[in-house]
């Protein structure tokens, strides 16, 4: 058995392909579960990295969030990358989760530029 609250984020990384023409953003779902055997408290969920401004979070409850064993929280990550220029590029950041007690989880984000 797993001891204490243990955070699991699925998927462990999110990739946003080049969006269709005319779309302003692209959205992916992220699931966070307490896979431990006791309740835990999610203290913070933050976008981090030099290009974090390309991404945003939606449907996230205000922190702190109490997570019972087996409880799943679902929210959306949106990417709004700049338009591609002569040299198409990718943008990278991460979603950083922190539980009371110090455990942390990171989900890497990557988005192509918009057409």
C-alpha cells in the first residue's frame, strides 16, 4: 500500500500540435488523483517556465484543494501560441503541483506555433 497522500497527474506531459487555421486556442484535459491511502491537500497549481504565458488553466478549483484517496480532479490546459513566422517554433512550460508536506509533481507542456 502507498503511505500518505500521493499525487498522480495524467498524462505526464501534454503536447499541443499546430492548431487549425482560425482557432485561437487548443485545449487538453489533465486529471489529478490522490493515489495514496490518506487525504491530502493540494496547495498550489502553477504554470512555470519562461514561456508559461502561452498556456492557461481552466476549470481548476481554488487552492488549497482537499483530495481524498482516489479522488480525481479534472481541469483544462489551454495553449494560445503566437502565429508561426518564417521559422516555426515550439513553446515549452510546465504545470507544477505542490501538496502539503512537500510532494511535488510536474507535467511538461509543449505547443507548436499557430498557423
